[in-house]
């Protein structure tokens, strides 16, 4: 809906805020989203963006502990 209103009717961030007062949208977030739709023609995330899938992997965490705390044998204390 946002993409269509932007492309067909030329809505700006300020106009979206006026038209949809019940939504708790921030102007800066809308501007970023509108710039992205203008640039790419889509609001979908780019493939590969965001946190890597292996970041929460048990093996990756134990590897991180071994590298960051060499004298503790992977045991972290609070």
C-alpha cells in the first residue's frame, strides 16, 4: 500500500503522517522507507542483509569463547 501510494499518488512522508494519524510512524523511518522504494522499487530486504545465520550457532559461540578468553577454557563468569 505504501509503495503504491508513493508511486501512483506521489505521497510524501508528511502526507503519510497526515493521512494515517492512527499509526505511530516516525517521519525519519518513513523517509528512509520511501527513499528505499524510490531507489529499488521494492520494500523487501536485500538477500544476505542482517545478522548471519551462524551468529547464534553453538559451535560459533564456543569458538568465540575460546578466542576471547584463552585462559578460562571457555568458562565465562559474571
